[in-house]
């Protein structure tokens, strides 16, 4: 029942013993509604404006996150080199 927690009790009770053809029709209706809502979201100027604002604001954070991930990758490679004996960890030529 947890996977249906977004559905109201009345909805579940109404469709508990649904016939296959009705279930299929309801699926088509849901898919059509989802498609329409996605189109409305894409056409919503306020939502588009806010998405751009979030994108701009998040850009700085994402850039720093990428640098930190690159540092992690670098150090993981160095550790692998040390563990495999490719480099001498006490050497100045690291």
C-alpha cells in the first residue's frame, strides 16, 4: 500500500476491482494528462525564468564541486600508483 500513498482512499476503493479495459483506459488518460502538464510546464514563462535563475545561481557551486571531484580523482590515481609500486612515495619526482 505504501507505493500508493499518493492516492486517496476513495480512489483506491473505487478502482480496487477494476476491469482490465477500464484500467487501460485510465492509464491512457493519465499519460495524456502527464503529457499536457509537461507541455504547460515548458510553456510557463515564470517557471522558465525561475529555472534560469536556479541554473545561474547553481553554476558557481557546480563549478567548485567539479574541481573538488577532479581533485579526488587525482588523489585516487596517485594512491593507486603508490600501491602498485609505479612511483616511489618518498621520491621528489611524484
